[in-house]
């Protein structure tokens, strides 16, 4: 595994491209997982589903995307994704002015998994000994 791949509670992020203004990541999502609820000041996120089914949740409502569908979130909208099934998607992040700031993220809550019908965050799972970390 090279240093452009990062394991997350929801799956694997593989960095494809990073420039001053654009990030492109390939995301492999595990079924019934979700990322943190967060917002950006400048970064725009476009999600393009390659396979599977992903729900994008935001302050303005939710949208469910299937293969070939895409959705864009603009700042400062809070959002998160939820993998309804094993899925693969591209996350295209870009800025219209200036440079991408790796710290341009304000997390409201952690990512995690649905276990026995209940959302459990990474920390909750770790505290209960459900992770081998």
C-alpha cells in the first residue's frame, strides 16, 4: 500500500490527483458506514458514484445516488455520506479561488458504522473494544 492510500472507518481513500486547486480521491466504501458530518469554508465537493448506492446527507435534505449519478456540495453546507451498500465513488474537491487548504474542514461529528440498527462512531466502537487498534 503506498502513502496515497488511507484506511478510514468507512473504507479506503486512494488519492488520485492533488494540485494547488484540486483533489481527486477514489473512495471504496463499506456497507452501512458513514463519514464525519462536516463543512468546508472554501472547498467544493463533487461526489460521483461508480458502483453501489450512497446517500449524501446535508442541511437541505438527503439525496441517494446510484452508479453514474453525481452531486455537488458547496460551502458552507454541512454534509456527510452514508454507504447503503458496498460502493465506490470519486470525490472531486476543488476551490474556485486560492489554493486547497488541507485544514479546510470543520467536523461536527465522527464517522462510523451502523451496528444492530444503531449509529456508532469510531470512538464509541473503540471504547467498546470493537476495533483492533
